[in-house]
């Protein structure tokens, strides 16, 4: 019978999690990673041997489930016991996380797509405009305007403050007007993957500026030897279409699984 041993944090599962991340077909999603950082970690053990780990987020949502290869033959049984012992009823699974996906499919019959994940790119040219578009690093004085326009990119004003204070934004302007912002954030330390985001001022939407910002941010990543990745909620059709126009290609989803025994 497996034991799910609570540990103090990600440092206690560091080696197992490195193996998990190395085994993924695509880079981790920042939206999920932020929830993992604040989640509850469990070592999966039997006879005092570490077989894998699990991470639960808010409301006991299962975010990661990993087993060493030699224990995969018992993986379905361990997964079932995890649901029973930790009362897990919901999971978020990236569609490129094949082992986790396998078990979610066996214990759920009502999955739904929560988010669209972009990991591939078709190169596209920057759109041209009548007035030149200028770019500069964000400043503390930009925070107020960003907060007023944050819907669709930031869930809270605190997230805006964090990106501004850490200089993780570029400001785009045309003439004397700010037209939007582009964000960039490393997903995991010592890995080259950077999540990029974009936000267009409401007065300048539906003019092609979002596509411009997305392409510019991708090229900005390339110039710094980073790999640009991104994602958006499934219902955010405007962001999804903008990213697609900018050449981003989605072959993967973030799937929500209601789980039952």
C-alpha cells in the first residue's frame, strides 16, 4: 500500500521533479507552475522507498503526478489510492504530460479544455503602421495605467506590481500614446523557457497592435537566447487569435479533469 508523505515544499522533491520536468515533451506552463509553487507536495513511498511524488493546489486540485519508471506498472493503483487517501476530485493536466494524462483519462469521463498552450512557431513579419512604434523598459510610474487595463492578462494588481518591480515588461508606444505592453518571465530557474504575454490598451485594440507585440516579444526572446512559449484561457478567443496571427501554433491543451472512483 503506497503512503503519501507530506513534505515541506518543492526542495524535498527536487531530484524527482527534475526528472519529471526533463521527461516532459514540452516546457512547463507558467500558469501551472505558479500554482505548483504555492501547492502541497507529497512523496509517494512504499517500504520507505521513494517511488514518485504528487503536487496538490488549492481545493486539492492535482497538478502533478510522477512515478519513476520501475513503478509505472503499479501506477494506476497508486493513482487510485491517491484519490482515496487525499480526497482528490479534480486535476489539471497538460496534454503533453503523457503519464499523468493516462491516469486522468481512466478516472474521468467529463474532461474539458481549460487553456490553450502554444509551443511551436511559424515565423511571421512584423506588421507595419503609419506611425513608428517605440519600445522601452517598464518604469514604476507605468503601473497605474497597466492596472487600469489589466483584464485578460493579470488576475490581480499584485501581479502587475510584481512584473513592474522585476522589470519583466516592455512598454510599446506610438507618438505620445501608450498602445500596450509585452511581458516576459522565466518559467523555471536555469531553463531557457520564457513565458510571454501581451496587453493592448483598450483605445488601441483591433488595430493589429497585439500581433505586433506578440511577434516583437518572440524576437526579443530569441535575441536573448530564450525559448518563447505562451498560453491563454480557452475562452479568451481574442488572445488566442492574436497569438495565432503572430505565428504561434498550439498542439497542446491544459485539460481539467473531474475525477471519480
